[in-house]
C-alpha cells in the first residue's frame, strides 16, 4: 500500500501567532460563546415549559458550565427537585411506559440548539474581526 505524507507549511508560525494574541481577542470570542449557550439554555427552558405538564423543576435545573480547558460552554442539568436525575434523557429521547407502549421524546434540547449554528458562526466571525482590528490595528 502506498504511503502518503501531508506537509503543512506555516503551522508553527500560526500557532505562535495565536499564542500571543491579546486577551481581548479571546475574551470577545468567549463572550459570543457564552451568549449563544445562554440562548440555547433559554430555548430549552421554553421548550420544556411548553411541552411538559410538570412544575418547572426540570427546566429550573438547566445550567451552564464553562469548560475553560476545552474553551466551551456546556448546557446541562443540576439536581432536579423531586425527580430522577436521568429524567432529561427520558424526556429528550423517549421511554417505554409500563403498559409496553413507547412514549416518544420531546426533543427539547435538540430543538433548542437548532438554528443557533448560523448566528454562532456569524457572531464569532464578527467578534474575531472586530477584536483583531482593535488588538492589531496595523493588520486592519
């Protein structure tokens, strides 16, 4: 079998350049990521409220956690008052009822994230360009 080689020129220089970017660039991108994560969390809360008949405990348990090492925000659940901890999974993906019938999922998380990809990309690009121009004026 033939071997193949991929050579990328300038990668080390690019990494070195990114490593010295001013914190304002990273902060601008972090702000966008957090704002979109919050929008997704609020969408999920609205979906739960409109698609379930409970007391709002599951929606109230939605949280955002920052994963600094992974440079991302995670929307998830804390403790849910008077409910099993895996209830969000049952609600999202469905579950089998005692009578053997299947209760379909309500897709509250997937639907909450739907439509956020484009605004995320657009806002990230705009924030990056703005931050780069402010941080490195001679590059503008």
